[in-house]
C-alpha cells in the first residue's frame, strides 16, 4: 500500500550543481541535504522544504521534459511568485485548474515546476490583479 511520496527526481546536465543550488536554495527557499557518499559520487544535489524533497540527478544527455513536472503546493502564492520573479525566474499563471490558483516556472536547466494553492487557503496580502499591474 502506498503511504506517501518520498521525493521527486528531476534531471540536470553535468556541471550544473552550483546553478541548481542558487535556484533551489535562494529562489525556492529549500535547504540542501547531503546525499549518501555512494550517491554523491554521481553528482547532482538533493533539497528539502518541510516534507517536500526534490532530488536532482545528473544525466549525460539531459533534455528537460516539456510536460512532466512536480506540482508543489505553496502558501502565499502571490508572494511566492514575486520571490521567483525577484530571482529572475519566469512565472506563467494558469487559471485552468478549478479550485486552485497556480503558476508554472522553470529551474535554470529547464525543468518545469508547478506551484499551486487551493482557493480559500491562507494567502498573503496582495492580489494577482495588483501583481499583474506591477509586472
């Protein structure tokens, strides 16, 4: 019986670990967690925020997926979108999921990430209409 998602694995090209660290730690606010020594030799890096873990593994012939992505639930979605834009990440809003506000962004190597917040959950001050005007 499935109990929970332990982590989501994304791929990245060789030599991009420092670029990924800047994005996942500074832009997303995650913490890097050490990989076990046997796995660290393969390169890549792992990150955590609360119960969410994203593992980025090195793939020699890397090509980012255009459709596949993790869906990450956030609180204060407007502030989170502003945080990503402040780190020069593109934010693309999508209103097609009933009951949710959501946007997509990409990490520095092109991995697609979805950020979503159910309607009615805690939101920080500001509205998306104000945010669009400020863009």
